[in-house]
């Protein structure tokens, strides 16, 4: 049996977060999170009228903060 690396389909938790959920995960306010998204510091996608934050975008943002 071969081991599979966890990918987006097997990792626990949602793949996309609402702006409010992402803000809570980062310990930020909703407005601050919207500013990060608007400035392009955190990637997002639009689904219908909703703005969603991919899990990977949060991880990338945290990595950039660590490297500064």
C-alpha cells in the first residue's frame, strides 16, 4: 500500500472560508480582512455575490509575514 500526501480533497477543514471566517482564523477584524483582500495581500475568489478566501491564500499570507 502506498501513502498518499494530503491534498486539497483529503485535508480536513473547508477549502474556502468566508471573509469573516478567515478574519477569525487570523485573529483580525472583518474590516481589516476586507482591506487585506482589497489590497491583494490575501487572495480571494468570487462565487456569485460572495467573496471567499482559499485555505492556501491564508497559508501564503502567513508565510509572507514570516519572511518579512
